[in-house]
C-alpha cells in the first residue's frame, strides 16, 4: 500500500475528502494534487449539492469555501452541522479575525486563508484526520458515560441531555469528552487548544471561550450556576459533573 508522508505522519491511501468551492480551476488543481498523494478529492462546484454528496460519498473530511453564489459557506456549514459531525476546514479569502471566530462559532474545525499552498492544506487535512482518528480510538474504549442528566456515548459521538439527543460539532464533542473524562482538572485556554488540535490548526483564545459558551448553551448549563462546566476565574475551566 503506497502512502505519502507529511511531517513523519502517513496519510492513508485514497482517503475520501469532499471540497465545496465554486472555483473550478482551484478544485481541478487540488483534485490532481490530492490524487497524487493518495487522497480522493470529490468536487462540488455547486454548493447546493453539498448535502447530497455528503450523504452519497460519506467523506472523512470536508473542505468548504465561504464566498460562493447561491449560498455562502457559513450558512452551509450551519446546515451541515445540524446533521453531520465530520471535520470541516474552511477555505476563504476573508482572513479577518471576526470571520475566523464566526467560523469556530458555527462548528468549523480549522480555517485556512486563501491563497494557500496545496502542501499546507494537505498537512492540515492530515493533522485533523489524525486527531479525529485518535479521538475515535480513545472513545471506543468506553460505551457510555453518564453524569446526572448528561449521557455521553463516545463510540457514536452522541450526547443526550435529559434523554434528548443534542447536535454537537466534532470540536464541541471532543471538548466535552476531554473535560468529562478528566473531572476536576482545570484547563486553561492553551491546554484546551492543545487538547483539541494538531499543531497546524489555528484556534484563538477568544475562540476557545466562544466554543465553551456554545457548548454550555447546548448542554443547558449555566455559567452562573453550572452543573457540568465551571469557570475558574483567571485560570480556565473544569468539569464538575458527578459520574453515575
């Protein structure tokens, strides 16, 4: 089995990735580049085909442009996150911090400004897939983690609150799982960032706070009277739920 090595890490043969981008010249060149490095890049230049292609092709990762006709990448990401947890890397010429923060708010896992080198994109894909696979291997060890009204099913990346399933992005789930499996441990922003990403991924301190805030909202957890995630002022966050 032929494999390509980036930073001493192997990328699996013919890893399937979906790219949603209306730039036909870019997607054509990226498809050729990824194919040469044992990755199958499924291309959709029409963003309205995204949901159908995710269902049909079952890609391991999604590359998503922001500025597209018919529907923008942010809106499309929100739609995807309602149904799918696959990792998402956003590709865009809009490199402002507020755009990056908004991307993380709606469930983006990584963010790469245009223009970029294909090799850097490949490295980011490799890092994100490595992290995702590592988390999957870890979570398969435990079938069910329960804290009062909170149920976590690691193998399925499924979370329920009071018996109702809630939709979490891959990053949100990994954050919750990291905190819940280390109750009482206080994490600062840097430690949370390190636990969630490969070294190539840009996750800003403010984005960590936003990620925690969004996770709390989905868990119906109040920052003022927390049941699960408590803020340690001036330091970071800790999980205080009692396991059943």
